[in-house]
C-alpha cells in the first residue's frame, strides 16, 4: 500500500466519495456493538464500491468460508470498499472489509478465499481488541469533525485509519490467523497453496517499490518497513507453504482454484479513482456525480484523495486543498467561512462570484504548514447547489501578509465550474478488462493506457502477477487497463 503525503491543511471528511447502497447491518448479540458503530464510520470514510454483483459474489464466498469456521452461526458481513489500496481488515465480530485495490491484484478465487479466511480467523481468535476498535472510532471521528489547528498531530489524523488496520495484531497473531484461516479456506475446498501465492504478490510489490525507489533516488517504502508488526511476507509465505504441505489429501474432485471465473468477475472493475471519487486527467479534476470540474497550473501534482483534492508544486512549497460538504441551512458563503475559521485572525475578506456561483474569501494570519503554522492561508468557499466547496491555499508569506501565491490561488478557485456535456466522458473511470493472450501478446503494447506517470508496463506486470520478467502465456487470461 503506497503511503500518501501528510495531510497538511484542513482535515475535513468531505463528500467526494459518494456512498453506494447501504450494506445491511445485523442488529444481533452475535455482532459486536463497537464493530457495528465502526462499520457506519468506515462506510462513510471509504464508501462502498458500487457494483452490487461483485458485492454479492464476495458476500457469498465469505459466508461459505465463515460456515466452515468456528463461528458458523455468527452474523457475518463482507464489504468491498471503494478504495484502490491493497488492504483487507476486520474490526471484530463479524465484519470483514476488502479494498477493491486488493481484488485487482489477486488472480484467483482461491487467493481471495485465503485472504477472507485470514480475516475470519482474526475474528474467531479474538485478535481485534476493544481498545483497538475504540482507537479506530476516535481516529475517524476526529477526521470528520476537527478543523485545522496548526497542530501536526491533527494533520496526521487523515492517514491514521488505514495505518491502524494495516498495522495488524502483531507477529504471533498474524501467524495464527494464517494457520487458522488456511484451515477455514481449505475446509471450504480451496487450494491451500493460494495463501502462499498471496504473500508472493506482496513480495512482488515490495520488489517493485525497491526498484522504483532506486530509480527515483529515495528510500523504499516497503510492506514490512511501514508495518513492522506484520511478519515480513517472505516469512509468512514460508509458513503458509509448510502448512499447505500438511494438507496433501484434497477434496473429491480436487481443490478449487477458479482463476478464470475470478478474473471474469472482476472484468470491468474500476482502476484508480472511481466515478464516485472523481478523476484526474492531466491538470484537471472531473467529477460526474457532482457535475463539476476544476483545474490547477500545469506541472502541479493533483492528488485525488479519499476526502479531499490536494494540489502542490514540484518543490512542494505551494499547496492547495479542496473539500466539499453540504451547505448549512440559513448560512450564506460569508457565514459559512466565518464559522469554519472561528477563533482565527481573519483579514482581507471579500465576497465574489465565479461562473455564476456565490463565494466568499478571506486570509488567516496563521495556519500555513510551511511555517509551523505561523504563515498566512488563503481561504475561499463557493456555493454550487447544495454543495459548499472549500479551498485553502498556502505558500511562503509575502510582505503584504498574504501567501506569495495568493493571486494564483484565486485564479484556481475561479476555474471551478459545471461540466459541459462533452466533458462527462472524461469523468468516467479507467477500468480493468480481461483479455485472452496469444503468442504475440506483450504487456508493453497495453502500457500507454495505464493512467500513471511512470512504470506503466510494470504496473500491468504487477496486477497480472508477472513482475518483474513474466509474460502472459498463450491461451491464458490477463488484465489490461482501458
């Protein structure tokens, strides 16, 4: 899972991620009340991936494996989250979450079953402690409610949720979840070696990160380096392989793998940002469901995060952030912004209009992440329908007491407008498509369509389990991005 740069401005939980149809929450004594409460927060924070067919498939598979666990009668909930990171987690009885980014990197139903079995085992072995669940809730609550205060600790909250789940439960508990989860998935008939193959997938990701870091002249951000409480994938792969070797007698008809069936299931899955999250193309952001677009100067990085849009210069000495929330009743743009900036030293206020939208802008004398909170920040809000778009911009302070890039910030705010009919296709996400290889198939022929700046071929190799030198075998299915 790639790390995001630190959130540096206003950590507001925004509505860029539009939640799909709600997942039913069982209200029984067999599910933890703390986990039910966390479930609601998780769905708000991540969003549910809007593919009911895929949700039903994951739920059916999860229930099948759960029935083979030591909690067969519990009320289990399995959800695919609308997030492209490689992650799966549980908060306790009996909720299991899989990020769609993980599904993209798996290559068989047996691999998926081993992941689900592992998470079920965390629950049956009671690894999620009450204090951890409370910590998750506190993190999400702070993310949703806290205004920027100039505190680095508050700024870090925007990334703490995913890290808390990825950190796991310590080496012994993770190894136990491997062993017990393998029993559950194999009891359901799935090929046991698939668990080792999942860890091989993590190892390939590590190798790619090390190779990429070397090419970019930086330190690698690898799985066991970031999350030291997890066993290194290599150690886990060895243990899983040994455990698999003890299960020599398979079920009648052989072990289930279902590679082709699984790949057909994820045909058309979103790659990168989803339609509900909006898309970045070059220097412009498009969001079909909100019906808006905006642009930043060419050469800037435009980072579409779950809860905000973050833009910054190559030198990272100038930042802008955009969040969106519902327009409060009876509040105009001026009252809205003053409410957000309550207690700050507000100056240079002005009402304005942009593309038919009413707005208000101001500068606070402090709050910039570039000066330990001491520098000025340009704030602006635009009302469009029932949505309030909140902008914050920071750069070095000028002699006038405003950010040095103040004029540029104002011009970016004014690029916000409604989508034109011809622009709606630009807001449609990239998708994974499944193809059949022949003797002439080369992944590099599909690389140009992958929406990343560098290493497009390597990205295709990763999602196909072929990094660094593998090639699709004639007659096999493989993934491309369109």
